[in-house]
C-alpha cells in the first residue's frame, strides 16, 4: 500500500545538547503513514504537551525533524523541488485550532477562498470561481449570502472554522491535517463541523489526521487512534478497541477522565481524588516516561524503556504489563491504524 505521507523514525527535539535542562523531546521515534488509497480518519490524541501538534507540524513541513524523515509520495519533504512543493500544498491542507489567526482583518473573509482558487488556477472564470465557492460553503452547511462579503470579525467562530473547511474542500486535497478544529467553537456547532469532516472523508475520499485532546469526538468520527505521551506513542489501534478497552495505564486514565452524564452525581466520589495522579514526581525515570504517574508502576519501569508490544492483531501498547506478548516487528505502527 503506497503512502502519500509518511513519518519514518522521526524525532523532534527542542533545545540544546544532551545535558541541556531545557532540552525537550517533543516527538520521539515515530513511524507511521497515511495511505494514498483507502482514505481513513486517524486520531492523534493526548493531553497538552504530548507532542501531537508537533507531529502535525512535521507532516505539514512547517518544522523539520531532528532525526528521521518526513516523506511525501516517497520523496523527502525537505528536498522537494518547486513543482513538487506546490503539489504538496495542494494535496495536504491544514485546518487550525484558531481560524481567526489565519484571516487578514483588512480583507473580507471570502478573500481566502478566492486566493486558493487563483493560486492553484482552479477556475476558468470569475463566475465559475463564485459557483465553486457557493457549492463548497453549502457542503459544510453554510449559506453563501450569510457569509460572503463579510469581514472576519463579523463572523462567529463556528462560521470562520467552517469556512476554513470549505477552503480545504475547494482544493480537493488528499489529506487534511485538522489540529483541534472544534476546541474553540460552541458545543452546538461541534457536531456540524465534525459531520463536515466525516463528509469530506466519506464523500470526497479525503484522509484526515484529527489532532485532539478530546477522546469523545475522536471516538465519534475516527477509524483508528494513536495515543501520545511526552512525545512517544504509548498505544495505537482501532478507535473502538483503544477507547472501549484501553490497555496502557495512561490511556486508561484518559478514558476514565471523560465526563460521564449522570442523573445524580456522586459528589463524594468526585472529591476522593484526581484521575491524573502524580505518584512520584521527585523520582526521575530513565525508563518509561509514564512511571512517575502510573498506578501500576514496576521496578523495571524506572530503568528500562518499554518497546511497543503487539497485544492484539490491531493494537500495540508501550507497557511492560504486556511483555508476554510479541514486540512489534520494527517501529512502523501503520498496520495497527490502516487495514488493507
């Protein structure tokens, strides 16, 4: 199966040398790919600081890897010729967390749509461009007469975000990298935006990498998921299996922290303790990164780094609790995320 985007043993380190206290490993030895065929929706989830946004920036070519390679159609993204770079920008589109920062306040909001059409020569006339924009807006649940001709500050956050989805749709990309696309919109609009993303995948054969801290929305729209903690992938597999029956202690705590609806809240239970406990912050770990927070920590966790164990046919977990299962052959987790 050919890949349109691929991370091959990619690490990203911010800061100085090995002993620099400010050295931060944002992404550590991650390998997976997004197929050119079989469009899918993959979630990258984890708490703030887990490295998920850095991962998406690496795939966009906004930042380069410290080690490893980011490949586009098999070619190193950092060495693409001008024509290849232009095609990459057409094939891979971002949708950012805060769309307001993308808009120029001195231009009307639809300026972004016309710029995309003109830059990539998508229309043969102004009338055709107008029709393309109207159709794209309708696809994401917007009426053109309500938004065209308005400045960004005259639109709601949900309207600005849906306009960014429409812009991506205009270009008919093969991959959309959506970084927390619903975290800054009202709950009433989240379902609309999420359904727009599902439609892009289902109706237009666009693969989506959905970066989020929200496991609920990941479960709603994604086929598979990889969980990151401090730059490393700690669990990956089908979203149904990972969220319904999490294996890694970190994933288990994330799932337990999902708010539950209840007619009668158990206030006493709520006050008993936090889900994300830090059990031994004072003890540095040379092994598992989650050792100081893990409720199931073992002695070897402090000294040895766990590999990815293949706990199921479509699941891996980086935890010594599963050392009686096979170690993943190589570092590529794509078979856990994408089925042929």
